[in-house]
């Protein structure tokens, strides 16, 4: 339970950095440090730790460790992308972004079966993918895998982290490309809307799914991603991978609709004050 709370705390800290630091490289540096610190802390605890059962081990490597690991991959890749971003004309910049997107799309094609396994919430191979007992069975395709710690790694925990990170990167790259196409620099001042989302990413995702669930937009016959794109423009907000965030919301131990409850309570308090 302590490790789950540490991961939740890290998410909160990363969210603060996202909302308060506009300079991408600086934000990446601070985020990478926080992710590494938690991974090192987990490693000290887990390397010689015996889980009480297989489900507990799967839960750690599939969910809890993914918080620092997937964010570490994301911010490392984002930092590398931004550092190497060309200062030439727009065509050069668009070509650079497109090459990065092509590389990420190749990753999803090469790992299509695993991607579908995760997106469809399948679990029948979790013991093979997310316990250390099967780490020795992983196919070595990159030399860096030789140096992974067998006591702190499973055959697919890093691959899952890359999957989550690449989904976020694709969203970031699309946004970057759209700004170039509109001849708009990546800054808040160029946005048409003066509205700013000032709550957490999880609250934002709760709102999107709630609107669809009750049929408030197009009678509910609309893709989540379409509402996300529209609200991004309205609120000048990019929450990253909304599907991953939604999965995290579903795994909450307490209230899974905390923001919706806060909205109801806030509205009732406002009306009570007006009636007083």
C-alpha cells in the first residue's frame, strides 16, 4: 500500500510541474529526477522482496512501477526530442516531427499483439509478462536489455512503459505539428481561448467520460478522443494519455468519481449560499 501511495504522490508532483513550468527542457529535467528517485527507492525495496502472492507481484510491475517508469521513458524521450529540435524553417521542423512519429508508429506495429492485449484489458498472460519468474524467457533484441536487473524487471514491464510513453508522445507531436501548420508558436498567448483548465488531469478525464456516459454530447454517440480534442482547444489543456489516466481512475481504492462528487457538492453549496 505504501508503494501505491508513493506512486500517487509522484503523479501529483508531476502534474504540478506540468501546470507550473512552461519551459519543456526544465520540466523534463525535474520530472526525470523525481521518476528516477522513486525507481531507485522501489528497487531497494523489491530486489530482495518476496511478494505474498502472484497477484501482488503482477500489480506492482503492471501498475505501481509503471508510474515512475513510464513517465521516466516519456520525459526522457521528450527531452531528447526537444534538445534536437531543428531551428531551421518550418518544413525542416515538420520533417523532423514526422520522422519521430513514423518511428513511434513502427513501435506500435512491431508490438501490435501486446498493445491490443493491454488496450483490451486482458489478463491471461499477466503472470508471464509481469512476474520476475519469466524474465529469463524474454527475447533479447537490444543490447541494453542485457543490463536490466533480473530482480527488479519482468519480461514486459519496460515494454509496457514504452507503450504508455509513446502514446503520450504521439499526442504531443500531433500538437506540435498542428501549431507549425497554423503558423502559431508553441505558447499560451497565441491561443484563441482565454479559458485555462486549473484542476488536475484526472478531473479533466473524469469530466470527459462523464459527458459521454450520460449522453450530454451528441446523445453519447461520440468518440472520447473527439471530445478531448474539443476541450483541449477550449481549456488550452493537454492532459496526455487520457486512456491511461482513465485506467488509473478505475483502479482507485476509494471514490472513483471524486471530481464529479466535488462538482455536485460545490453546486449545492453555491445554491445553499444563494438561498440563505
